[in-house]
């Protein structure tokens, strides 16, 4: 696989993960079915079916956000236990029916049966509903890389075992359902009816009934967890290719695609709420979505074989072609027989999603063209003028560090301003005068508004700004503890957010924890200025020129490459736009730049006398376009906010 061109690897990945498009429906169906098994054993919980389904989804979400891995014991024990109790039930039930003591199932609240002859339409509906039993086999093909070597042989054996167990269980349960007169019910599953008839209450084997229901619940909830493994990964692939917002690529603190998990949770919970956790209603959406994805995946593989013509391609193309034809026939039957039962929603949703995907991709391509075209204009004027303003909220250790930074980057020529607020120090002016020995004086702005943003904007507007003319606002923040909630609630957060929307204003955040006290700041012995790059374009080059203008001796650009192709692309583009700043390329093997960036900065700040200044290029969009941009910058700023001896500057690039 590593020897394949990137385009071929992308095609294989898309085909392999195609079935995961149905993941929200799969999660909703599995959870609803699992809760149905629970309420079949405990009818008193039937009125809480919806709440129990939502609770299962929340538990799965929290576990995956914390980085729950597919532990062999966690998944294997319920699976083997389920198979054991099911085969035990089949053995006992078939044995009773064979010797003439076949019990009769109790069917509470049976669903109304259709009347009339057994025609073609009824057969097709039954065929479409039964096709749902075939879903799940794609989980093995999706997880081939998780098998031990030889991977393909072990995966094939596992698939054969899965098919064998599925067929025997299906035939056995169907046989007992007919013999015991088990019927679909609105309150008790068919499996529960068979298990209760096989192991009646009060008998020696009645415990087996509860074990069957318990392991059925466990295996169905774990089946829903496969959605949390597949859907976020597929979303990240689509986002990397530009079909979904780029924030789906971001990994959380536990190396999980948190945004994909949250979206999956919202979609699954929405389906459960919309259909009141009714399995019979949800299954219609599930089947058509899954078999549509199967058809597209098989067609994609046929196209791949025809294009690459690798050894054995004819047999592989024929096999995938037959599979695609079969799943296409099932899809057509499902649409024809389940249209009014809910299939119409999927038929409408899929084209709408495709239109949205391509609209997002067109937007990203248009932005990329604009950023590439403006790169030359950014470098046309290499000299950068920078007016430095120091915002003083109160005098503390963070303000002292910010004062040092403002003096350093401005050569001593900067302005300090204060906006009074309820509870502010009325004598802050004279105290600041003693702090700075009179240079500069603290300017007290109008206190007509409690929020500092309006007063600061009116002050900033006085200074000239342009493509290479910046106004840098230095904002010190002293935190009592590393709390994101406390950071968002501070007035300085709204100040930084408002200034970020203004063109040609760089916002420098100087955060500090209160652990060192008010006098804890000591001027650093060395400063390293780092510009993280995702690509070489107008926004990143503008940030590089700004960083160079700060005057730090050690200034460098750093790119975190996901693979060798990314590294070569960045290095090639960097050579086309000489800036006089060296470029370092670091590996990001887990497709996440957060942890590699932290590691890189901590190598700098390992020296207790060193400070790292991070200059972050930041795309600023308007309106709904903000949903498609700036998420990675927000993620990195959140990651670095409480990092010791790290100063963060945002250099915005307006997408207007």
C-alpha cells in the first residue's frame, strides 16, 4: 500500500470506508435494538426506552472522547458469551421441538399482520427487510490492518467464521420462531419470546433467559461503537480532501477525532428522538443507507481495478462487479418497497449531502487559489511597520511580562492604555508611572462603556494600517488556574475576539498563571520566534514577515508534515518564496499537529531562561464561512494558552 500513488491510496480508503456513511443510522439502530432487548426482559422500563437509548449514546460518546480503544477483552467477552448462550438456546429449543415438546411463545401486543395472498410485493418487502442481516460484514474489511500477519488471511478466516455463525444463528432462530409461533411485537422482541419459551420462568434454566437478553444488549451497544470508530475517521478523510469542514481533521487530547464523534452523537441522538427509539422505523433508514454505500464502495473498487490493472485485476474487478450488482439490486428493492416507510428521507438526504460536499470543496479551492495568487503581493513589500499598543487591565506578573515584550518588539517605542471598569484600580496611572520610570505614560481611555472593546477599537483606528502596516495589541492575562471556562469569561477574551475581526491588527496574548506571584517574572535570557505553517501562501507568508519584523535573532518557520509528500510539497513551495527565514519540517505521524507542536516548543522552553514566541497565521472569514475556517488556529491557541513561557500572537488574514 505504501508504494501506491496518493490518488490510489485515497481511492482505496474511500472505497474501504464507504459503508461508514450510514454510521449515524447504524449507531441509532444498534442502540435502539439493544434497549429493546433490555425492555423485553424488564417491561417496567418500556416507558423509559427513549431515555435509556439516549443514555447509551452519551456513555459511548464520553468513552470515545476519552480515547477508548477496541480492547480485545472488552469486545471479545460479550461476543463469545453471546454466541455461547445463543447456541445453547438453539440446542435446547430445537431439542424440545424434535422430541415433540416444543413450547409456544407468548406474544404480548402483537403487531397487526397483513392480509391477502403471498404476492411478489410481499416477498420483496421481506427480502429487503432481511437484507439488514447482511450488514456488519464491512467491519472486518475496514479493520484488516488491525489483524495480525498475514492480515488478509486472518481477515478472510474471520469473515468466514462470521458468515458461518450468522447463517446458522439466522436459520436456527427462524426455525424456532416458526415452531414456537413467535411474532413481531411492539413491546417484546422475537428473540426474547423464543428465549422465554425455551427457558420459562421458574424453571432451572430461567437464568439463561436473562443472560441472553443481557448479552444481546451488550453486543448491540458494542456494535454501535463501531460507528464511533468509523464515522470520525471517514469524516477526517473527507475533510482532508476538502469535502467537509477542516475541523473534522483535528484530533482531541486523546488522539480521537472529537468533532466527528460529537457530530455523530448529535445525528444518532436526533434519529433516536425523531423515531422515538423505534427499531422498526429506524431499520428502514439503515438498510437503504448501508446498501447504497455498499454499491458505491463496490463500484469504486471496480473503477480502481480498471484504472490500475494490477496483477489479478480481472478476477477482482469481476468479483467487485458481481457484489456491486447484487447490492444495487437490493438498494432498488429497498427503495421501491420502503419508500413510504421512511426511505424517502434518505433518498432526499443523500443528494443534498453531496451538493453540500461539493459546495464546501469549491469554497476551499477558491480560497486556496486566492491565497496562492496573493502570495507574490505579500512579498512585494518586505518591510513591515508595526505600531505596538500595550493593554493594561491591572498591574500583575502578566502585565510585567507583557511590558517586557512590548519594549522588546518595539525598541522601546510603544503606547500603554487602560480602560477603566467596575472595580479597577483608580490609582493605576501613578503606579504604572513608577513601574516604567515614566516611559511610557499610561493613557486612560474613556470609561463610558464597561466593555473595553469599543474604547480600544476607537483608539486603534487612529493609527495607519495596511497590507504590511500592523498594529499589535499586547494583552496580558493572569489566570488563577488553568481553566478554559475562566479564560472565556474574562473581558479580555471578548476584547481579543473583537480585535481579531479588524484587518491588520495582530493580537499578542501574554498568559501567565498566578503560581509565581505578582513579582515572579524574570526577563528571559533567550527568545525563539516560531511560525507554524500548514502551507505556503499569502496568510502564512504575511505572518512570517511579521515575525521577522519583531527583531528576534532566532526566528524560524515550522511545518508539521503528515507524510513525505506533504514535507516535499512544503519545502518546494518554500523555495519559491524566499523570506530570509529558515524552514524546519517536523513529522506529525498521527495526522495531528497539536502534540508535535507542543513537543517542539517544550524543547525550547526546557531552558528555564528561554521563552517561545509563537506567531500564528489565522484566516478570518465572514458570515457562515466562519464555520469552515480558523478552527485549527482556535484549537492550537486553546492548546497553548496555559503552556509555560509561551507567548502567542495571532496575525489575521481577512477573507473578504
